[in-house]
């Protein structure tokens, strides 16, 4: 049995805004969420910029007991989930809750907790730490807290595949609903990596920009990390229509691949196979695709390789595509990246607005596509792809269709 899958709710927290309307408005306006980092020991870093959600304060949203259990990553996940559920007007009976679950993606969960407790033990010499350190930093913390908040007792788990984590999570949740195992799934990703130890580790890879995130621009100088969360409510299409839900769009297909080549260097073949798999799964032709939200990290190798993969898979249709990287605005949110980018795709499908690739300054012949430079563009979007290509060579691509 194969069923259609609707997106009926969207919630977002990012450097661009603390809810979906603010985030989407910033995407439409091409705002830059990257600024100087405000973190402990920033003066010891050579990379001092990031897309930090500086206005997000967990103490405003959660009580003291909850904060003792919730790392910043979990706080963001719960905040996005609450908005998504409210947006969908989702109500479940006890029986329906047995067939509703959660799949969340995160790559580096609990970094606030790790950083604080490493400092306490190794820097300050403390011999006792808070008894809830493990529940705070375990990778499934966000999934578990969301399932408990809404009484979702169906299949639930966390996916951790580096930068593809939330695309893998959304894809698996999509498969659960399409196959009939579940009727409703909450899915997406959350990440809060902007702490000293994480940035210092990434500095060692020499892929981080000290200036700005400039995807596809010839003078790009590397990625810029961000933090945030996005959660989608996925629902069987017939159920969604029967209750009169607002439908943002339809997830129509999902493709995965493994490069099996190198732990950090991207593969044209792996990226292309994941894109083809998503198109085939959606029974979608290249000519139907109007927009691709690219992985677009602003590293020399990724952008060149991804553009080549798009041209190979889409062929002649690549010439009429709109492509953009919203990481230029909200940063690379690692395990949450695909979920934040899914929100951008749903905006494009719902509103006919292609979010821009900001900071674009100079064409690169290796990235010869319409990358929507600097300014958003109006366009009817019938179908779209959202690409995520992770370190470790694990690729995940989602195919969307308009609800119209």
C-alpha cells in the first residue's frame, strides 16, 4: 500500500527568527543571520562568526525543572515542535496516538551540556556533576521529549548522519506514513553546536570561513555554522483533507546513497544517485522540477561537485531550474540543516517565492546554474528537491510537490 503524505504543520527556530513567520520573512528578504559569535572563550578561536539565535532564551520558555533536563538543542526542538503542532491544529485520540511517532535528526546533540561539564570537571576540578547530564546529552533526547510532550506512542527514533541527519529523518518519517505503518509523524532536526569546543574542532578541518557564507560565488571561502531547529507534521493526505487541515505541500519521494569513497570529500556519483533515487521514488521527471534547495555549503569542493551532479541528473532541464542555498542566511546547522531547508522549500511551493543565495559576488564557471543570487524571486514552483550531502558520504534527497 502506498499513500500520499501531506505536510500540515511547520515550526522553526533559527538565527533568522524564533518562529516560522519570522524565519520565512527573513528568507524572502534575503537577511543575513550570520554575526559575531557571543560565546565563552571566543577570543581563543580563529573563526568568530556564526548564525547564532541570540534572542532564543530557554529560561523564557521552560521552567526550572524542565531546564534541568533540556539541553539547548532539546529546547529548540521542543519549541519548533510546539509551533508545528499548533500550526497543524493536530489533535489525536488515545488510539490515534498509538500510530503517531517522532523521527528527529541531530549530529552533535547536547553540546551545551558537554561543553559546560567538561569545563566543570577538567577546568574547575569539580568531582560531581548534575545527575541529569546523561538525559540531557543523549542523542535521542529531543525525540523522547517531543514524544512525551504530545503522548505520541508510535514508532519514534533519532537519526544521526552528520549534515544529512534531518533529511534522513524526514525521509524515514515519510516512509512510515506512506507505507501505512503510521498516520501522523513529527519529524525534522535540531542542532545547537555553537560552543567553543565544537568550533575549535571544526577549525581543524580548515573548511570554515572567517568572513561570510558565499555559496557558489567564485570567492567563497568556506562554511559558516549555525544553530536552530525545524519540525514538520507529516500526515496521510486523506486524513489531512478530511479534517480540513492547511496543506503546505506534499512529500513525494526520498532518495539515499553512500559515496563509499572518502570521509570528507564529496562525490559527484553519490550525490547524483541520491537525486535520481528521489526523482524515481516520486515518479517525477526532471522537467517537473522548478527549484532545488542545494546543500550549498560554500566550500570549494561541495559547491563544484553539487552543481555538476545537478547538471548530470537534470540534463537539459537544469537550464530552467532555480537553485539556491539558504545556508547563506541561516548558516550550516549540521543535523538540523535539511529540516530548515525543507521549510524554505515549502515556502517556495506554497507562496511561489524562491529564497536567494545571498553574499554572491562573482560567478564561478564550475557552478554555472541559476543560483538566485542575492535577491528572492517569484516563480510558480510545481515540484522541488532538497539536497543534503554529509561528511562520511551519506546522502539524502527529498522530493516535494505543490499542494495546489
